[in-house]
């Protein structure tokens, strides 16, 4: 890609120019820009133009990361504070079941090699009410 990269459609159409809080590219012709909020939007880049897609995003999205052939993943947590991973399916996000503890937690980063792994933290509160966090590492299917 050379020259100026056109703005995602949601940015170009808004008078105030919202900034995507989540962005990632799997290749030069496959990028996603996510705009969480009351009307979540994911813009897709095909190498020539941005296309806007109304999507369902998690209550608390934390990271959008892409890894070549493994595609793009949206990481975060649900409204019930459960770790959540979503995989881009071309037109929307699909939830991926994690082999992770079923307590409060979040996902914040992704690394892919032969398999993809996510990291984050889980936590709760001690008997005295003080919060704690322990590392969470889970393999994505």
C-alpha cells in the first residue's frame, strides 16, 4: 500500500471523526476497525476500500488482534465479567468457547504460532473484600 490510506467509513461519515478504539490487520488486504458504543460498528478493509458492517461487540472489548492465516480476534469480557474471545467470520463476530476458568476475568492479548493463545487475568475478591487477579492463559481452538 502506498500513498494515503483512506479513513474507515465510520470515521469519514462522522462530523466529529470518531477514532476506532480497536484496530488490526491480518494482511495488506484484510483489516478491521471496531467502534464500540451504543451502535457498534466494524469497518472492514479489502485492500481498496472500507466497508461498514453493523456488528455485535462485547460489553467490554479490550483488544482486536490479527495474525495472518489465523484471522482476526476480538478479546475482552462480557457484561458478567467472563473472559470472551470472538473470531471474525467475514460479516460478523462469532464467540469462541475457551478452555478457561469460569470466573471473573478478561482477555487482553493474543499470540499465534502453530496455535493461538490468549492471555489476561481472572479474579474476584478475598474474604476481606480486597480484589485479586491471577494470570489467565488459554489456547484458542
